[in-house]
């Protein structure tokens, strides 16, 4: 066999081997690339979507403690959620019960969408240490809306009275319009249930002198 023919065969062999390697690499990497792009799209890790909260799916609310830092030391109760809500309005409510009777239903504040059909940001609420004021704020890329109001009938200084609390948002949760999205329960009891809806059932509230329920409603 002449050298030229041998070189041609060798070149073809190398070409086939290189092509096989490239095809194998593409088959291995392509699903990873597609999966990564899909994950970034679904969880809003998109530089073109600056208004949305990264790491949160559309129409979901997620509990988070990031960025709270030393602030947790200044509060008896503190919570924070991130959200990307397909809604035009968000309202923050506080309900107050004495045993199983609803005494007050208070709207603390409301926020409207800056972009039609989408509300994105961080919502923070808390009761400072040894205080009876409820602080709440909703932060977006364009600004901040907040309120500070007295939490009537809550007295942290009464000796012998035990308060228990329950945060409701503990994982990714879908937002349902016109339904209560429970955030927090505070009751004068030493018995607490795993879900807020269970705590505020009439048969359970009958054993609790005072209760507060915090929640959001999206419209």
C-alpha cells in the first residue's frame, strides 16, 4: 500500500473518531444545557426580566430569611417572603379573635402592580421586641411601601401569659387569587397546630383567649 493511500485512510479514520467524540459530547451536554436554560426561565433567572424576583416561579410565594441579618435580634416575631404574583393588587390583613369570635378585620395596607398583571418583590412583617406595633413593608425594584400600626389588644408585658406563634409559608406555595395566603398566627396558648387553618377552627379558638392572624389576598 502506498503512503498516500495510507494517509487517506488514516485521515478518514481520525475524522470518524473526532466526529464520534463530538457527537458523544453533544449528546451529553445538550440535555444539561437545555435543562439549565429551562430552570433559569422557570425560576426567573433572566437578566431581561429585571422586575421579577429571581429564584421564584411565576405566581408563587416563598419564605426566605436572606438579607434579614441582625434585624432578627430586634424583633420578637419576624418573617419575610419573596413573590412573583400574577395579580394587579395585594392587600395585607390582620384578623383579631377573642376565643372563637372575630372582633376585628383590619386592612393594614395594599399595593398595586407596577406592571399590568404582575407583582414582584419581598414582603416583610414583624413585631419588635417588647412592643405592640406591627411593621410591614413590600419592597420592589422601584420602591418600598410600608406601614406601622399598633397591634391592639396585644400586650407582651403581661406576666403569666404565654404567646405561641406559627409561620405558614415554609416552602414554595402557589398563589390563588381572592383567597387568603396565611403568613402568621399568634395566639395566647401553649398548644399550636402545624397549619394556621387548623389553629383558627372554632373548636380550637374556643380554648384561646386572644389570637391574631396575618395574611395576604391577591386580586
